[in-house]
C-alpha cells in the first residue's frame, strides 16, 4: 500500500476561494487581530478570529500533535480542529490561516504539522501561510504593497490600544471604562480601514491616547509586572492561562511589550546577517530602509505619548538594542533571541523590576535566551525580580499562579515561609 504523502495531496488555496471561503485564524493577539480582520475584509476576504479556549482545544492538540512539539503549535492546531468539529462551519468552504516567521524557530514548521493533522480528518480544508519570507509559495496569502501597508498600521494601532489599555485598566474608577475605550478604538480604526483613511497615524494615535487619558483613574500605586517570552505565550490568553487577567486580579499593572518591537527585531535579524556575515547585502539594505521607516514611526508615537498624556511611552528599539548589548550578542536571533533579555533590562530601567518570563515547553531558543540570561541580568541588577514560568499541556495553572504570587510577595516585601518558597 502506498503511504500517505500529505505534501502532494493536501488542498491548496486558490485565488477563486477568496469569494467562496471563510478564513479562520487562531487567537494570539487580542488587540491586533481585530484590526487584521478589518484590513483583510476590506481586501475582500471573509475572516474570523477563533476564540474557543476550553480544555477541549488542548485535548485536540494533544491528539493530533506530538507532545514533544512546542506548546504554541499544540494550542493553534487544537484551536483549529476544535473549531472545525463544532459544526459551525461549512467544511467545503472553510480555510485556515497561519503566520510563519521564516526563522529558525519551529513556528516556521507549524503549517506542515497543522496540515498533516487537519488533512487526515478534514481533507477539503486548505491552510494558508501569511509570511514575508517566501515560504509556502503555492499556499501563501497574496501580499500586495497595499495589504502589507495596512498590516503595518494594524501593528502600530494595535500596540497603541494595548499600551493604553494596560495603563488604564488597573486604575479605572468606573469598572468597564477601559474596556469601552478599547472597543471604541478598535471600532473607529476598523471604520478608518473601511474608508481608506487609516494613514494619518499621528492624528489617530493622538485620538486613541486622548480617549484613554480622559478616563477617571485612581492614584493608587500598584506593582508593575512586565511580561516577556515567546511571542505566542506572551500575548495569547490561551497560551498563558489568562496571565494578564490573573495579574489584574492580584492588583498589579501588566506591562506587555509592543508587537512592533518583535517586528523590528525580526527585520534587524536580516540587517545583522548582512552586516556580520556579508550575505544578501542588497536585501540587507532593503531591510535597513524598512527598519529606519518603522523606527521613525515608533519614535513619533513615543513623542505623542509624551506630549498628550502621562502614560509611560513604549520602548525605543535602539535603546532595546543597547540593553541587549549588556547581556548578549545581537547575533543570537533564534526564537525571540536577544529581544527577551533586552526587554527585561529595559523594563528594569523604566521602573518595572518585576518580570514574568513566559516559556512554552519545547521552545529551546527561548529557554536559552530567557532563563539562560536571568543570572547575567541579576548580576547587572541585583534587585531585579524575575520568575520564569513554563507553559505546557500538563502544567498546573495553580502551580504557575503560586510561583507568580511568590514573585509578587517578594515585590511587596512580604515575608513567606520556606514551605511556600518550594512551591
């Protein structure tokens, strides 16, 4: 009997499917993906972000993905399969979208793993790759300059909304005000995409910040907790067991790095390759041009924050690079590479010494640049307070929360017993 060869027989995305198929995307970035939906709908795609987060999602992932594979892949595949089994979608008119970074991370192989798992039960459902690295050319989402530009603005606006929300939510006097401002900002920006009036980012950013800044807030001083780590578990509530909500419940202010930091870090990886190894020099110059443009916009956004509010502005990528240089070489770019220790050092310098380093099981690069750099960071900053938390399908959420609570106890200067230290 001929063995099954999924590379030859899997269904491929066709341009004609744009008119007939609904595209499902896994939930990773709660602030940004709503804007991605709006941008893609304007391009004629029918898009839906999945929000199924029950234990069934993890169980489906365990059934279809080897448990030695990194946890984010398991979550994504489980979310896909759980949705396809729900009966809510016409399987002959449904497609799945997944992003690929194209780097050394196993995330670049998610599509192959997901394709094999899904095709065995849902042979008519194609998977689409969204990437900027030339991967999966026969199954990639067509990327025009116009669409790339829209997605870039989604990153910028999503970051502004997330950054403002996290600085308002812990202090709002009227419960729900921050949520209303967030929902309104997403609605307004989505409408701007529909009208083609999304490019005046200075005015749009000013309006978003002003809306959040007008919310009545208490002057109570709360512990700020930075969240760093692998990109999926850093942002996805499914991947990190609702870490931000847990911190809010504990009376803390979660501080989550912007997605633009990761985008610029990825671009710099190409620039550094050309500079350090002399490879792809022309592409290195192109990436440097793109980096300079995006970095300029990042600086302009920082300036708007400083001029229009008392919010702490987002990090400057050039400052993050200097922070990285004190800990690790910028040639270390597997996974989130030098960005993780850079963010931890920058958090400390900006008054956020308490940090959760979220590490998914199976993500070797992030364990090296996350856990592996904590010792160096503590030598540089003896009072930095970092806890590394592992996320995997068998990890106890109670144990995860207890370890975070111990970190918070240290931040508050609370005494706790030797028994609790062992949790």
